[in-house]
């Protein structure tokens, strides 16, 4: 299955948003520029979280002996199952959440393997 690019604002929703009952209403934007400014703000938050995640991925690499040990299918299934369940409680399509996280995990896994080969 080829993954299509997805809206990166979903990362913020999936990673840190409260349950739907607690989600405040999103303010209605008056212009497309205002919408885009909010998306950019959220994208900046997502990048900060990705940077934090990458530092933990680097730490995980210390416990792996070679590039061949980087990919852990059981852990990937665990992550994606948890994300799909959490997506439902956040009001996000589980399919979109899985595709988004699968792409992120693949990217981090590839980077971790490159680092191990050095």
C-alpha cells in the first residue's frame, strides 16, 4: 500500500488533544489566511514533538545491536493499534491516524537504520 501525504495537523490532534468531550470548539476563521496561520502554528508544534520523539528514537538505538535489529514489527503493530484506538476517542479517522503514524514510524525507522550502519 502506498501512503499518500496527509495533513500534518493531525499529528497534534493525535498526540496531545483531549478527549472529544473536552475539546473546545475550534474558533471559526474569517479568512483562508487565518486558517493557514493556525495550521502553520500547529505544524510548528508537531515539529517540536517530532524532534522530541527523534531524541527518544536515538536513545532506543543504543539498545539495538545492528541495523537489522532496528525494525521491530511487534512494536510497530503495538503503536498502530494504540493510535487507532486513540484516534476514535479523539474524533479522528483511524485510517488517517494509522497512515500518518505509519509514515512517521517508517521515516524514523529508516533514519535509525542509517545511523546504525555508520
